[in-house]
């Protein structure tokens, strides 16, 4: 059972680093970049930030995925995925999949494309569009975290348990 406690601790720490990072990017970095007079300079700052942050985000999401899978396996709670009262488990997997695809497939691809010199023509409002997408993911993530905390402490939607 000690492994389960360790898995839960690592899972929560991974979520804090991952979603906390998403919140910082969404609420601090992207608005700052959107307000810069030079889109080219903003893109250079974003590229440098993304390079450093992506590694931390990949490690965090990997830890969250591995520990989440382990906890479902160790607790043998697979049946929760067919019970709507545990909706937050479905959204946890969905959010994890979305971010994993972004971090492990889309982000490296966009980084390679940004390395091409012709990428200097940055469309106006690009950071605002990116921020809107991040905001939607952040809100969904925060709702899921709230649901997971409440649900894991017994506050479930009435129905079959």
C-alpha cells in the first residue's frame, strides 16, 4: 500500500506542476506577449520559454499518466469508467491525452517549423488566439481537478455507485 501512497503523491505533484504551468502560461506569459509591440520579438521570447517549459511539462504529464494508470490498476477501479458519477475520471484521461498529443507530437513539430527562416511573418493576434485555446484547456482542467478532489472524498452525483 506504500506504493499507492507514493503514486498518489507523485500524481498530485505532477498535476500541480503541469496545470500550474498551464495557468502561468495562460494568465501571465501569453497576455504579456500579446501586448508587445514587436510580434517577432514576442515570438522569439515565446520560443525560448517554450523550449525550457516543454521539458518540464512532458515530464509532469508522463508522471501523471503513469501514476494515474497505476492507481486505477492497483485499486482495481476500472468500473468507474462506465459510471457517469465518476465523470472526472473520464475528463482526466481526456485532458491528459490532449496535452500529451500537444506536448509529444504537435509542439515538437511546430518547433521544427518555427526554425525555418520564412516563419518571421507572424499573423496579428496570434498570441490572443493561442491564449483563448489555453484558457479553454485551463478551465476544463480546473473543473476536472475540482471534480476529482470532491469525488475522491465522497462527493458524488447521486446514482449508481
